[in-house]
């Protein structure tokens, strides 16, 4: 049987992986892709439709993009 702590640990791990996906996507961008993000925003690249996943991906992307 799965307890609350296991669910919490899994959720934290999953959100950490989503953060890494956003960070990695920012590192993969070409110069023209970066220009597109500057014009349209990173929201167009975010594959997640709802929070908390959308927020975590955006956080990872933004920290890498603007670093």
C-alpha cells in the first residue's frame, strides 16, 4: 500500500524532473529559437497545460534562459 509520504516524495521527484526538462529545453535553443522566445515568450514552448507542472517547467526554463 502506498502511503502519503511516498506520494509526496514521488510528486517532488516528478516536479524536479519537469523543472529539468524546462532547463534543458532552454539550453537546447538555437539563436533563432532564442529570438522567437524573446518575441513570443516561453509559454509557446511549454508542453504542460496546468499547474503545478506548467509553473515548474517555466521556472526551470527561465532560470536557464536568462542565466
